[in-house]
């Protein structure tokens, strides 16, 4: 799983960008959802980062 660990952090960055774009266009609900999903991706990345093979 460590070989594909980077995908979680890329997903987090993509959701953060989506959240900031939503904030720019004043869509508060979508921005909040995007930031929550980004936090889940970040947590999953740190979880899989600490696992051993």
C-alpha cells in the first residue's frame, strides 16, 4: 500500500482546490463538503503512511 500512498495526498490537494474554487464562487455548502472530504483523504494518507508492510 505504501507504493500508492501518494494518491491520498493528491486527492486531498484536489479537494482543497475544489473547496477554494467553491469559496471563490460563493458556494458555501459545496466548499464545506469539499473541505470535509479533503480532511478524510488527509487522515487516510496519514493512516496508511504509518502502516507496516
